């Protein structure tokens, strides 16, 4: 097992690189900045250092220089953008003078990079193996010699484990399907195809997918929701969805958002756009995957754990040393933490005490592992807040059972605490926690976010005249609509009483208003029955605030949305007011 340290500030690529290289048998450590990498290099055995040129020039140069002047003789790979001398000021990105061992020129898919790193960590290939291949292959700069390395081509008969992701593409155009299959082969993405819903349902029932691409014909735009609902009915957990239009406009985007699509794309899809879309869908899918973080210098136990949970499709993230446990927890957000009591630099019991003082990790299952049974040490572990104590050697069956029962019970308790019992939506507390994470994500990538605050119109009248049971049915109906009409990454909550909150990630206020208006139209058409047999309908009003224009902090966005909601109520209700400056 080789250890690879990535200096990369893109969480989605971090996860994808880590997943691929771990499948190849390597251990992967991630940091965001060069300064964070130096302590890792000092404390751990690192076989390869990979640096992304997303850092500023000065930081890349200073970091590489610092490494080369230290006593660490670690190979360095630099991921660099293509050189374009026609762009003024771009020549400084050549990095020709940097003392690195390999420069990989982008665009380079994660799977291609993993292939090249495998070669780099293995036996050096002969010069004959580096003859230029067919056009379009990624450029690799090895030392001072430019070479081209072809990527391995896989066919559909090979093991799905050899692929970075498995994607289903649904389109009546077989030429487009063939193009997507070819793009998948180049990117080592397994592309399954279907020309209709019947075949798509068969695939969904039998194959674990990372995402679905559905082409929407012009005449079928009105049936997008029905198509999505048919896919949802075919499996217990539908993968993230991308809708592909011949020509994408604002109404198409609203339609896709309403149907729950994570991405809205437009034909033709070139290789770069397809690769980026696959990465995004895969990242969303991984958010749902159960995972465990292991902190243990025992590599044999790490392999035992991976084998024990493989049948559960559980991801195992491994750190040999605990120095960067907080960064790794933030990166992986695991369902459980397993830590050796005798961890290096800091004991597992000390780490547990620290984590129990941090609100986010207070309910994280923590399981200690040790090589000896000591009653005093065991007691200290439980007093520090540990949940279980495992003594090596332990059978795979017992290891899996004890880990799963902790995760399942914690999920059940967390779900009860985080979910409103009536509507099934998040509670206000859980919503606020997730909202902060989404806000940090869009801020880091410079993307918009829409915060929507909804309030049922005349709800006191509904309770007083039609009864509280009828009022509960109204709340449940709106909760169900909000749950089913948006995407995986969007957040929905019962804010309190008859108020609801929705966060639409990577969307502006205009798109959010249109999508919310469709929900309002559908909700207002519902008829609710009271005990006497009379029926009635209900509407809601809403206010929308947009990040970053209306505020940088959650409190600022809440205040802006609340003011617009109040104005909508005063204006006559059954109204959705967007952010200031957006056309209604």
C-alpha cells in the first residue's frame, strides 16, 4: 500500500481521487493548502506528493522549494493547466523551472490521473512504452521530456469495480448513446444505455448507479416529472439525475429543478462537460453512502475492516496518524469513527474527549480498538465518551455487526431528532446546521444560493373553522410536496408552526421563484376534506433571499427573506416575492 498526499482545494475532486486510488490499493491523505501539507510530511510516511496548480503561483513555488530544501526526498507530481502562450501573463503557469518529477497537463480525468500515478508508483516504464499515441491523449511532462501516455480502454464485460462511476444514459437517439459510451471509455466511466423507460427500469433494479442522464425532447418537456417519478418507483433510492435538453432555457431549468434534477445540461455534451457532470453526480451519490473513518497505524487491521464491510457497500477512510483528524472528519463526514487507543502523538481517548466538546461530533459513534484488554483503559474510554471497545484480533463478522449496530442506532436517533414527526422534513435545528455547510460550499466556489421562507395563508382560520386534524393534513401535504419536488442537495425544513424553509443550492432567486411557483400552483389545487364533508383549499406566500447579494451570513439571508415574506402577506397573500432587482 502506497501513501499519496494531495494538496487540492476542490472537495469533489478530493473525494473522487481518494475513492479511485483507494480502490487501487493506495492510502490517500488530503489537505487544502501547502502549509497544511508540511506537518503531514513531517509526521507520516508519504510515498508521493500531488499538488494542484489551483494554488497561486507564489504558493506553488514556495511550497515546492520548501520541500526540496527539507530532508524529505518525496516525489512530486504537479497537476497544471495547459500552457497557452497566446494569453497574456499565462506563461508564468509553465512551471518549467520547478524541481518536480512529473507535470500532468489538464484536462486530465481523475481515472487517467490514477492510471498515471499507478505507473509512477510502480516500475518505471521503458522509453518504448511512451511513444505518442492517437490524437487527443493527455499530455504528460516527465522531467524535461514531453511524452504521451495512453489510458487503458475497458469494455462492458470487465468488472464494474474497474470504473470510476457507473452511469445510465436514457435517450432515443442511438448515435448520442454511442457517443456517451465512447466518452465513458475514455474516462473509465461505465456507461449503460436505454432507449426507453422499460429498459431503464430493468437496469435500475439490477445495477448500482452513480447517476442518470435523461434526454428531454422538445415535445416531452411537460412529461419530465412523470418520467422522474417512474424512475423513482423503479428503485428504493434513485441516483442523482441530470436532464439533457436540445436547447436549454430558463423554463427548462425551472422544469428540471422542479422535477428534482441535480444538473441541467445541453447538447452536444463534449467529453469535458460529461466528465464534470459525472463527477458532480458521483459526489452527490457519495453523500448518501455509509462510511467509517479509521485512525490506526495497523495496516493489516485496515484491510480487515475494508473486507468486513465490503458487502455493506461501506466506504472506509483510513488515517495512520491522528494529527489531521478534524480535517479528515470535515472532508469525509463519516457515520462512525474507529480509533486505536494507542494512537501516535495523541491517544485515542484524548481525541475522543476533544470530539465530545465539539457539537457536530457529539453524537458520532466512536469505537476504540486495541491490542490488549485492560479494565482501567476500557473504563477510561467509556468515561471519555466512547461507544464501544474492540480487542484485536476480532472476527470480520463480529467487527461488521458491532459497527453496523452503532451506525444504525445513531441514525435512528438522529433521524428522530432531526425530522419533524408530522411532515417528515428537517427540524429547524437540523436545517440550520446543514444550511451553514451549503453556504460554505457555494461561497468557496463562487456560486449563488436561494433561501426561501414559506408561510401558509390564513392557517389559523383553517384550524379554527375546519379543525386541527384538517390543519395537520394541510401541513403533511405541503411537506410531501416539498420533499418530492426538489433535488438531493436542496434542504427543506419545517421552520416552525405553519412556516417552512427551502434552500436551493447553485440557483439564483429568479429560478427559485419560478420553481417555487410551480409548487404553489400544485399545492393550491389540492382539495382538503373536513369532517363534515366540506372541502377547501389553501395557499402559501413566500419570500426569497439570494446569496451573496442579500447577505453573506445565514442570519442576513433569513432577515431578507422574512421581510419579503411579510411584504407578500401585506400585499394580499398567495404571492412569492423574489430578491430585490429580480423581475417578477
